[in-house]
C-alpha cells in the first residue's frame, strides 16, 4: 500500500464511518467491475457473482468498524469477497483455487512470430499514428474490450484488475492468492493477447 | 545473447520494475537499437493506455440500493 493510497483510504474510511452515504455509493460504483470479475472467476455464473458481490457489501458494512487499515481498503474488501465466493464455490461444487487455474494459462502468445534464434520473423507494425480521434480510439478500445472477453479466466481477471481498474500488483496478489511472479506472467500474457488484437485492428484500418 | 523474444517477454516485467540490473540494462539497450522491439514496446504502451480508458458499466441500481440500505441501517444502529 502506498503512502498516498493509505491517506486516501484513511479519508474515505473516516467518511464511511461517519455515515457519508455519497462516499459509500461512490465506493460501490467504483469497485463494481473489479469485484464482479473476481466473483465471476470464482463462481462461474453472473447471477451467482452478483449475489456474492451483494453479500460482500453487506459484510463490508457490518465489519466497517473492525477494519484496522493493515491492508488497503480494496484488498480488505476483495478478500471478504473471495472468502464469500469460495464458500459459495464449495456449496456449488466449483471450488478450484484461483492459483491452480493460473498455472494452466501461461502459454506464450504468438511464438511463431520468432525465429529459432529468437529474432522477429514477423515483426510488429510501427504505429506512427496511434489513433487520437475520439471515434477511432473508441473503436480501438472496442477491439481490446472484445479480446478481454476471450481471455482465459485468470488472465482476464488480472488484466481487468490491473489495467482497467488500476489495482496494484500487491492488491491483486493478496486478493487472488497469487505470487508476484505468477501475477506478472498472467498480466503479460493477457497484455500480449490484447496487443495482438489491437495490431489486427490497426492492420484492418490500414493505419 | 539477449534476443527479440527475450525483449518481448520482458515488456511487462520492465514496466513493473521487476527486472534485475543486468537484464534491465540489456532490455533497454536492445529496445533502443532494435526497431521491431521499439515498435513492440510502443504497441504495449498504447495497449495498456487504451485498456485503462475502457469505461466500466455502472453497478445495477438494485445492488447499490441494497448496499445503501444496509449502510443506512448501520448509521441508525450507531445513533
């Protein structure tokens, strides 16, 4: 947890404990996508994930006074969610630990683009004109978003938390029970897949 | 020898500050002199930047309301 993040958390926590409804609403909104993604990875269905997220918020409210600030607020909330999701997963007979799934999803991306000696056979295109216009950026984002949906579960979760939600590697490792190395490999493989999708998008638009 | 495949594999580690001293140096040198790896590096930057711009769907209102209702209840209990 960084110093800045600690200060932000302290201010937010003080507001929540004082009953600041707007701050709580904002927190629920800001964490929704990340929590849903983690819950989906644990329980499999969207309906079950929504229930887990909802239960998590109720638990957060109930335990707010017990949070001691030893981790970031995000880690604390994420851990509550994972514990609930695990219980739910066991109940639904879907209780494979996230770290076990992670080991199966780290194959290299596009190995055929390198020669046996390790140099580019099919080099990446230069993007001198990364799209600045709003419409093109929106399209490019769409290409990435579509690819995210096709990523293996663990890569998708790590990429969502790190690159879309801005969680730190420490938070992701703590909540998902991953080692730093494993988390980085999953993030890298996911990013490679997104980069390749963006490259295909650029090739299609002739930019 | 530090290859393009190595450089490509280290793109995230470099950004995370997780490469050891020598590897970091090799990576920097390689990307500086190899136009293909420079292009790859740029593609990574652009990908991460665009991913960070993807807007989130709002939380369903019924979920927000249920959480808020518990939150209000907490306030009332502590009064």
